[in-house]
C-alpha cells in the first residue's frame, strides 16, 4: 500500500468527519444515541465529538430506543436537527413507531405545518457472524413507508457526502452504513453528488448491474473480469429512487441484474425489476434477474453466512447466464 | 397524594390563576364542540373515527389555561378538548373533522391528527402513548435552546402500560426535561376497565420509580386541575424537572362514537354523571355570587353558537383538491 493510500480516510473516518462538519455548521444539530458520547460509539464512529461539542450536543441515552428515538423526533419537530443513532439496524424492531408512524407521517398529516428534519443513523452488514438479530438489511421495509428517505452509502465519499446531505435535508432520512465498509479507504471526491442521484460506478456494455451498499464491492469485483462487460449502477439511495440512471443504462445493455445483501424475497430488487419491466419491456433482451440473500435468517456460522451472501463469483455467473439467454 | 418535592416551596403566584369564569367558558366551548361533533358523526357528516372527551372537559381547560401560547402540547386520539383549550381555531378544527380543504390540516389529518404548530400543538396522535416521547423531545429542544417553553403530554391511563410511558418518563427525568405528563385517568382503556390491567391503581404512584414528582387531582374539579397544572408547569419553567399529574375523571361517552359500551355498569355512569365538571363549576360560581344562572346559560349558549358557526363554515367549504393527496409527503 502506498503512503498516499495510507493517508486516505476510512469510510468510518468519513462518517465521523461529516458528523463534525454538520455540527460545526449548524448548532441545532445534535447527536443522540446509546454510548455515542463519552463512549465514542460502539464502532467509535462518534469519537472526538463529545469532547469537542459537549454533552448537550452529543447526548448519551439509556438503552431505550423507543423512548429516545421518539424524543429525537419530538426534538426535530421543535427546532433541533437530531442525528439519532440506532446501533444496529435490527433494533428498528423496538423503535419503529417514531420512525414509521411519527416522523414519516406528521409532515403529511399536518399538510406541511410540521417538519421533521432528522437523520436516523444506523448500520448493517452481514458477514461477521453477528447472528440473526445483528445482521439484517431492512432497507426495503423502510423504503416501503411513504415519507422516509433511505440512503445507503457504498463508498467513502458517499459515507461523508450523503450524511451531510441527510442532515441538511428537511425530511426524515434513514442513513444506513455498512460496517464491513468501515475500514475501506479512499480519497473524498471533490464534487459531491446530491442525495437522490445514482452513480454509474463502472461503465459496461452487456449487463446493467444495479446495487447499493456493501454489495457494490462484489459487483465491481465481478465487473473486473470484463466478460461479460458489466455496467454497475450504485443507487446511493432507495428513496429517492433515481430510475432515470437505471433506465438509461438498461436501454443501452438490454439486460438487468439487481444485487443486494438484503433478503431477495419482497426486497427492493423486486421494485426495480418491476419498474424496468414497466418502462423497458421492449428493450429487454433477457429476463430481469435478482440476486439477494435467500429467505432465511442470517446464520452464525461464517461458512453458512458466506454461502448466503451474493458474491462476486455468483454475480459474474448470473450476468454471464443473462448474456447467453438473449 | 403528592410525592415530596425535593426542590422546595410552591412556585405559583395564586393571583395569576385564571378565574373560574374563564375556565368555565373554556369547558363550555369544549362541551359544545364535542356534543355537536358526536351528533354530526352519528348523522354521517363527519367521516372516520371520532373520540370525544365529554365528561373530561375540566382536565383540558384546567391544563390548557395554565399554558402560554408558545408552550408545546402533544396529545391523543381524544384530543379535541386539549387543542381547543390551547386556543386552536374552532373553524379550522371543525373543517378538519369535516375533511375539508379549509381544515387545519387540509383534510389530511382528521379528528385524530389535529395540529397547529403556531400554538405549539404538535398534534393529536392516534398511537396510544406516542405523545409522551414526542413531548420529551420538545422539552429537550426547549431546554437545549435555552428557552423556557414547557411541553405537556396528554395521555390516558390506558397508555401507561405501553413501554413508551416508561421510556419517556425515564428520559425526561435523566434529562431534567421541562415536561408535564398529564394522565387523564378516565377509568377505561378503550373497552377495558383499566383497574384490571395493573396492580398499581394510582398512575401517580409510578412516578417515584423514575424519580419524578407527581400528584393526583380531582379531574372534574377544574379549579383543582388548574391549580395543580399551574404548579407543575411553573416548576418545569424554572428548570425543576418533569412532573406527572394524574387527573381522575370519567369518559361519559364510549371509546369512540357509536361504541355501545356494554362493559360499563349503569350505576357507575350515573355516579359520575352527578359529578359533571361543568355543573360543579356552575354551582361554585353561583355560590360565590360570581355569576347569575342567566349569565352562565349565556356562556353555554355563546359556545354553542360559536360551534354552530364553525359547522356552517365547514359544511360550505370545498373538499381538498385531488392533487392535495400528493403534496407534503416530503418538504424537499
């Protein structure tokens, strides 16, 4: 590794930097969550913030997600811009009401009289033997609720830029990190893409591969083989969903494969597949394919876990099969 | 019953109390509004579900008149009275219940979601218990922004077995958030006698578990509610932490309009009927020579006229335009 690469920030540093920038530029921004203060966060994402901004802006909470996430929503309705941490995405199970019934609904139900500028920061990431209650990618469940924006940064740059965009956004945004990306390093791009715009991460000709989050790495590895030639689209956010970029790519390649770490059944891949089928039925040269985790809870065993998650090898194989089907 | 207050003497100036006449007028407006809404719902003019607060007017008026216009209020599916007592516009509320374009929420909220942030009203809420964490957040926001606004969470005794009650109480305590938790103990949690759903009959007794001061008050005595609410609100305003106020009252009507209430013993309804909060206030005003029967009847009559005018305006208003359905999902 070169010295330049060593100095490039990690994904986790980019999040930390964005948190500090957001807090520095707007003193109504507060960070709320379990262990986020003096403890610096379970993965040390919030390190240094408590020291710099103090206990009134980096607020430790009891293990009480329904209470503090609900309070954060109340604070967002009354002049603060909270970044509230849900330590593992699985813990949405104990605090869905303030997200789904309050933050997502109140602006609409009050015809815009109330706004809820809040970021629900959470992380997921199977592949670390965390077990079935610490490994779920539940983004489709959230994207299904009107009123929530859902962003899934796959790169170091997006870890930074999408978090800042989420904080500045007037609406509730769920920002989902992937802990398997925390240690990845890259220089930040100078010109941030706005929230809601997908990015063509690899240009190709034969198959469009749409993905987000950690799966981007697997897709890019699959694309390195060069044959078939894969065009990899990193969605960056599920809501808003940038179908224009997806459709433009599929118009070119005539083939679509959607890849995600989340369970395939009833996943976001189905939504994208349906939209492409709606819009581009005549342009498709092969059936639309999806590749996600099978519909089983994530097992503990590293061997079993590896077998379930979409790999670069599996992605390349499905893509290759698609080119033979047309 | 009152838990000892470690922080000392009362903070309320008794001279600052709202006079009983004002409390009575506020109750009369709520009574007129709820009575008319129940009729309109029965007649099919108001869609959806309607939960009236008939019989509980003293809690709304007593607390509402203890608040400043900029104080926050989060309430429940049974929240019409709380909103009216906080000063929310009668026309805007009635039009909202009628699902009209002129409604406070342009017909997208309805009876269970009336809100008016200009008056700190963060909304009625159809999730039992949800008012509490939201009010804690509003209190936290007030505190961190160096304001002295107080947040009130209304909820019923049916909500105290929700985890949200426990979590919100604990958070308010550790954050010293200026939140007054007002439990309207109206005996029934939807269709169920709440005394059968907890081994702790008094909600206020639970406050000790969180290190929160609390008291129980006769919820049909508007002066008693008002005095207790003022005390609680002013404590919060001078940064002495949250307070739980339990007001014992009774839900005259069903859980929702149309509920046949087979679960309520007749003698119980009769006994509480004799404790009507408006009659109690009227009797007291007459006894003190503070108003003639005629004058009090005129207060009630003006309230009914005000509500009727709102009904006429709501009837005449247009429904929301179809495109309204797609607006306000997002701000940006």
